[in-house]
C-alpha cells in the first residue's frame, strides 16, 4: 500500500496552512513533527478526508482518496487532536457507535471492542461515561476508536499528549506492532516518542515540508556536531547566538550545555571542556529548525 501526497495546498479564509506539500508513505511508522501552527492537524484532517484540499492530491495506490470515499474510510483509522463524545456515552457505547459507523459486522463488534479496550488498558472502565474520564483516558479511548476497524492506514494526531510515562510505553508497544502491516502516521511534539517507534519522519514548518526521510539517516546528519560542555555565563550568551542549543542546566556561575554545530577553535573556545556526544533525533530537529531560520538548513 502506498499513500502519495502531491503538491497539497490548504488555505483557510486568510491563512495558507499548507503549501505545496509532497511526500509518499509506505508500510511503516512515521512521525509528523512541527511546531504549534505548522499545519500538522490540517494535513491529518486531509489525509482522513474530513476536510478537503484547496489544491493538490492525495492518492492511495493510485486512486484519489476523495473519490474513493466509503472504500477509503473503511480502511482508515483517525484520531483527531480534539474530539467530543456524546456526553452520555460510556466507553463501550462510544466504541460500539464508532464500530457501526465503520461498518464492522454486529457479530464481530463485541469481541473487537473487548480487544481494543484491553489494548488501551481501559477494560475496567468500559461501563464508565467517557465524560468522567481523565485526559489520558480520553486519549486512550480515542486511540481505541481509531484502531477498532483494524485500519490499514492509521492517522493519530498527538496520541501521546497527556499520557503518563507508563501509558506512553504501552502505547509505543501497541503502535510498534502495528507498523508491520500498516501505514501509521502520528504527530507529536515529543521527539523522543518518534525516536522510540517511528522509522520515518516528516518535518513540517509553517505549512511547508522541511524534511522527510528515515529517522536514523536524519540523526546521522548531525553526527560529529553534537557537543556537551560546561561554560561560563558570558560564554553561554555567545554560544546561544552562534550555535543551536539543545538544552542546558544552570550550575551556579556556569552552565552545562548541549549544542549542535561546529566545534569552536581552541583560541575562541568558550568552555573548559567540550565533549563530542552521540546525536539524537532531538539534536537533529532543533538544528534543522534553527538553521532554517538563519537561512541555512540542509541541502
Ligand atoms: N478552521 C480554520 N480556520 C482558519 N485557520 C485555521 C483553521 N484550522 C487551522 N488554521 C490555521 O492553520 C494553521 C495550521 O494549523 P494546524 O492546526 O494544522 O497546526 P498544528 O501543526 O496542528 O498545530 P498544533 O501543534 O498547535 O496542534 C494555523 O495557523 C491555524 O491557525
Ligand atoms: Mg495540531
């Protein structure tokens, strides 16, 4: 299966939310990264056919998804970033409702609901009203409804937002299994979540594609450029203007800092000690985003 996005544009009345977005997804797990307002949810709504593009196309195995309509909807699962459930619904009612909408045969529905409730660790809450759920539980019931029809294409808008560390790991495990025979696209701000489960990455910035590729290959791009150092405050002020700083920790008069970029020449070195470290996806992401603003970026 192949999902091909070509020159996709989406404008709201005054706002161009997506501009000439093109990429292709095949079986596997992909992370969609981008800052607030980058256009992630807009892109996902189009992929889920709950909204229409202004221009451009999305094809599934060569067929326009907006023309496939019912056929396409029967094999996609979508969890919106924000969704509302009829207030009186219990978890089980809600899943039954979604299952019927997706055309799951009645005789199979009950066992499938039990299965997905188990998956997202909500079996004990099956009879509770969804409106009484905590934020993390609501997110998990959202994941459950998205996977209920065992979709071939799964689109999850910030599925891990608000999950505690234990549930986050549980979620990663569920999704990792799914990537074997599905296209899974998930958006997040948590770069380490992507690193843990995704093989592919789509980075979007201000409505445009900044980068697409294999996670490991992208991380390798900053190999040999990620440093950790302990520097004085005044040296840090200079460093943060000249390099992409990933994180820092205040330590009295000094700052422990991790940054991406070229090593300083010894005579200009603002640090007593500077160690080359293994790059992570976050290093790459901050560097790619930061460099673009400086007019650089990867070619
Ligand atoms: N219905 C709408 N009408 C007008 N503008 C919209 C609408 N939906 C989104 N936008 C605008 O389009 C841009 C992209 O929004 P989108 O929700 O896709 O971003 P996002 O990457 O999902 O952000 P976040 O990380 O905050 O969820 C934003 O500038 C937003 O204000
Ligand atoms: Mg969003």
